[in-house]
């Protein structure tokens, strides 16, 4: 079965600094990979997804992630953090149409 | 409506009480998903509907959990004889079609607290 591990339950960066949120997956077949963001009292919102093709995926709000099969990773990055990026971020993996497995989440704090 | 809505947003139940959680998906969305999110954890898949058919209920933790979507739109997740371990946020999501090329849109969730 597929699974996801997010390294670091809390990440704190300064405004303008690089954001790096780590995600490693386990899957016996080629996976689909996702990053979701959850703002307080709101539903999860899709940031970006990898299905097939180009391994560098660009998403909303300046985020991007790179699928590295050799490292079984799908880390999320943003060159310059903004205060509005403070939220909970979830990595997810799926190998079929209905069963999406989420990581435990990483809470991003942005310091002024 | 513009998005997925869920009601109630907060529910407090005494242990042993039955609860019903409602999900209104985006109009026209064929697929509907329920997830359970425990405190400090990511969402965990509970069940999946395609129209009114419940195609996957492998994530339901016990036979106390029951979900339905009788007319292929609104869905209800029912938990009978609630236990403290049922305390969590219950998320509903819908997508236009089946398949991961179709984004799942999530509702704000219902926070259930069982005393």
C-alpha cells in the first residue's frame, strides 16, 4: 500500500526566505502525488499535483514541487515566503482513483 | 453554491449518542469522498461515492459508521453509538468525475467532539 511521510511537523521561515517542505512517499506502482494547503477553518485546497510527464510541477501562489523517483520524494518549495503562506500543508499519494493517502501535515510559520 | 458545504460545522455529542453529518457537494459533481482527520494528523479516507453508488467503503473504521448519498447529490455520514475515539474533523470532498485528473474540492469540515 502507498504511504506518505512528511519530515517536520513544524517549519518556521522568515518572510522572503526559501520555503522547503519535505515529502517522501512509498508506492509499489507509479504514484500520483499532490500537495494541499489548509488555512484555518477552511477546507483543503489543491496547490499542485504530479500525474505523468514533466517532473517539475508548478502550482498556485508561486509554489512548485519536483518528483524525484530515485529519491521517492516530492518536496514543495517556494523561493520567497510571504506572510500569507502561513498554513498547514499536506502531501498526498494515490495509485488509483479513489484512495488518497495523506501525510500528517507540516505547519508553516512565517516570521516578519 | 460556489463550493462544498458541510453542516454542522461543530458538533458535540455525548458518548453513545448517534450523529449525522451532512455534505453538500458542488452541483453536478459525480464523485464524493469522506475523510476523517484526527488532531495533528492528515485526512484518512473513509468512503467514496460515484453518483448514488457507494463504490468503496474500505476506510470506514467500524460498522457504527454508515454513509449514504441516495439521490447522487447530498451525502450524510452517520455515526452510531459514538465513542471518544470518533472525535475528529470529518471532511467531505467532491470532484466532477471519477479519476485523479479531476481535482477534489474539499469542504471546511465538521469538527466532532465526543464527551
